[in-house]
C-alpha cells in the first residue's frame, strides 16, 4: 500500500495537477497576451511537452526499461487527447475559441517529447555494443 501511495504521489499526482492547471487556464475568460510573436504556440508546445514528459516518467517509473516504447506511445496519446479535449471544450465557451494551430502545437510538443523519451531510453542494438 505504501509503495502504491508513494508512486501515486511522486509519479502520477504531478501530471494530474499539471493537466488540471491546463484545464483551468483554458477555461478562463482571458487568454495569454496577444502579440505578433507566436508566444501562444510556444506556450502550447511547452505545456504539452512537459505533460508528455510527466506521463512518460510515470509509465517508466512503474514499468522500468521494458516499458520504454509503451511510455512514449502512452504519453503521446494521453497528451494529444487532452489537447483535443481542451480545444473541444473551448468551442463551448463564449469567451474562448478553438484553434487548429493550438492543437497542432500541442501535438508537436507531445510528439517531440515522446520521441526524445523513446530515443533516450530505448535499448541499444546488439551490433552497436559489439
């Protein structure tokens, strides 16, 4: 029981808090400041890369090295679905709007992080170690 609780607190809870914070910020009437710079897309990219990193860390912490591909795929899938949910949710809010570019930035952030995780933690080929 103690192992489950400590894993939940240190692996899962930070991701759940981050996901909840994104939902909260996406539901507020005021968004980020508008500028000519693509700051909004950079924020989307970073937020979903960080989310994918947390999800991959949680999966890897439970499964270890054999779960590297699963962790990368799961982090990409969950972060992407969360981004899609946020954009659909924003369509129902009178003070917000959904944008394909935001969803694309979310997918790219999660995808880059998942790919980096998979490359960093995958097992080396036998031919590379000989």
